[in-house]
C-alpha cells in the first residue's frame, strides 16, 4: 500500500513539474508575441511607436492638448524615477520637451530600460517621440542621478475629441540582461 501511494505521489509530482515548466515556457515565449499581436489588431494598450522623423507641418494654434506624465517602477526596480513636470499644454504640431528624473539608489552600478504606454490608447498613433530616453538603455553608477530627456510632437491629426493624453513610463532593471549582451573586449579574452 505504501509503495502504491509513493508511486502516485511521484507520478503527481512529475505531472505538476511538467505543467509548471509548460506554464513558464508559455508565459515567457508564447504569451508576449501573442499579446503584442492582439494589441496590434485591436488597437489597445496604447503602446507608442519608435523614433519619429519630424516633417514640416504647421502648428494648430486653435487647439490645446494637455499631456500628463506618469512614472512607475517595476516591482523589482529600486531606483527613484519620476517626471520633472507632471503636465504640459501643447498645440498639435508643436515640438515639446520634458525630462524625467532617475536615481540609482543602490550601492552598485545598474542599467534600466523604460517602457512607454499612452492613454487613451487611440491617441498612441498621434503621439510622436522625436528623442526619448526610452530608445536606449540607461546605465547609472551607484548613487548616480540623471535627468532623462523626452522630445515629442502631438500630431495635428489627433482626433478632435481627445483633449488629454497621459504618457506613462514603467522602468525596469535590466542590469543582468545588459551584462550578457555586452561585447567581449580583447582585454577580457
């Protein structure tokens, strides 16, 4: 009887282990591309595009759009991170510039990456970043602080019923990933 019970425990443990590995693989490699494709098709999540090339266009001085700035840390990111300005008012087509404050509060060097999101999500295609700290990894030494720049333009074609856009950044600790991607130098060979 004890041997049969032991066999069932081992079999159940094996099934749970296989299920756990399958869930991990699904969450890490299958879900992100599936999520991105779904967001693309449905136009949700308010993800912003990459760098925008400025084209000459007149500024629409008849409209004012309020752009609000929000920052949050991923739960594993110990830095101080916040916008230096909570909001600005811009005319569509007008270039604008703001900064975010970041400080590495740890006793060792770290590397971060910021991921943007826009609300309302349908405003994302009309919010163009010409320069952004989110385009690159941000290394900061132990205790170091920096103002991180963002330059943007709200497109003149922004739907007339959108008067407020909220740009939110979540900052992540990518120190380990950045170290793995660092090129090997001749001195380290």
